[in-house]
């Protein structure tokens, strides 16, 4: 095996190890960012759960636009956060 091949093989192994360690950190940062955005949307409408936005729209307490878009965004953010928490937990368990 040539020296250059050994060098690149070694570098790839190092990069792979670093990547495995960085991915959970990146995911945790994304969870934090998405939680902040979810909290911003919920506090904008003075509610604790996305479904409360939909309920207030149905009751005529909030205008449909842009409240419904906020409701959908909040649902998506909450779902993403839960999925990323599971992924981060699995990845951290592998380290």
C-alpha cells in the first residue's frame, strides 16, 4: 500500500470519528434553535400548545391569516424537535 493511500485512509478514519462526535452536537443546537422558534410562535399567540392557536382561530379570537400558518409551523417544529431528540439520544448512546 502506498504512503499516500495510507495517509488518506488515516485521514478518512479521523474525519469519520470527528463527524460521529459532531453530529449529536449539531442536532442538539438545531433542537435549541427550533425550540426557540416554537416558543416565539406560542408566546406571540399567548398559548402553550399549537392546538390552542387552531382553537382560537375557530372561535374567531385570532385572524386566520397569518395565525393558521403559525399553527402549522408550530406543529412542524414540535414534531421535528421530538424526532431530533430521539435521534440525538440514539447517536449519543453510540458514542
